[in-house]
């Protein structure tokens, strides 16, 4: 059989392609497989951390208020209590139940977002129409705490957002403001145009955030605190807000001065005709 390559250049080309090309192909394949493996491992680790965090929250933060509710109910059912003491206990029971419901709602939303991943449905919405029911519901909570809650949103303002996520974020920001603002305080909600964006601010004159806690305010590791009326949270509200706003292509931030108050804001996209 005749040798297929001519001496000189043909033999040189044969030798430089016979070994390096398969090696390069094998390297590329191995690198791709390694990258896929690392990606799957990271996703698995993140879900494991999420599950561990979830179990920690359930076993500690959720257990305490449920035990309080159980204790109130046992006291009401097994003891002879006069009407005045009964009213005090029932008020405490209602407060504990409301706090637990809020905690459970945030917990379920956060767990769902961790397990299912991004699922954003961006649509054009009128901001006043979208947030009116949420603000009115929180206004009822403000009334119970004797806090003045007012808002100013331009009637024609339209944004691009996921309706459910936006409502949850604003609800959590108002709820936080209510939690850390004493009776007689004020909370203001304002929407304004900043360049081609919409900035929604929730400002209060409450007790503010301690300086040593501000850097971790949006972290899952942030410590929850009791509100001015002994309200208890699990520290997931602001974590959810950050995650849901960023999934919509927006951003979240805050300014806070201890003893003076806090101003939380979110920035989302405006529709072209609004600006």
C-alpha cells in the first residue's frame, strides 16, 4: 500500500494533527462536563442550604409564636378569667396569630422561590390600581396602631412589573415600617419618575436601624428583631423584597438613621409613554 503522505510537508502535517487535535477535543469535552457538574453541584448545595434554613426557621422562629398561641388557648379554656383579663388575652392571641400568619406567608413565598427558581411574569400595569388594595389593607393595620399612613402615586403612572411580586414587596416594606414605628408615628409612600425608572419609597419616622445591622439587612443571616409593639418576624421579608425586585430587573435600597427613621425604596422600569 502506498504511503498516503508525501515526504516533508505532508508528513509534518500528519504528525502535528494526529495527536494534538484529539487531545484538544478531549480537553474541551472534559471541561464542558466539569462545568456542567460544578453548576449542578452549586444548585444542589443552594437547595440544601435553603432546606436547612427552612428547617431552622420552622423549628425555632415558627415554634415560639405557635407555643404562645397554644398557651393562650389553654389558659382561656382551663382557667376562670374575668372579662377584663379575657380581653387582654384575646388581644394578645390575635396579635400573635397575625404575626404568625405574616411569618408563614413570607416563609412559604421564600421557600417556593428557592425551590422553583425564577418565574417572572412582566406586564404593563397601572401602579395606583396595582397597589391600592395592598396599601388600603396596610392602612387598617396602621389605624390599629394609631399610625398615620398616606401615599402619593401619580394616577397615570404605568410600570413594567410582575404584579404579585410587586404587591408582596410593597406589602413587606409597609409592614416593616409599621412594625418599627411607634403609635402616633407617620409612614409615607411615594412614587416618582427618576430618569426612565419609577422609584417607590416607603418612609417612616420610627426607631431606625442600628448601624451594626445595616450591612446585613438584606441577608438571610440577618437577625430578626421585635417591633415597637413586640411584633416578631423571621427576617425573611427584606430577603424576599430584594430577590423579587432583582428578578424584575429592578433594585432595592435604603437609608436609615437610628432614632430618626428609615426610607426604603425600590426602582423598577417605567413604560415609555410614562416618561
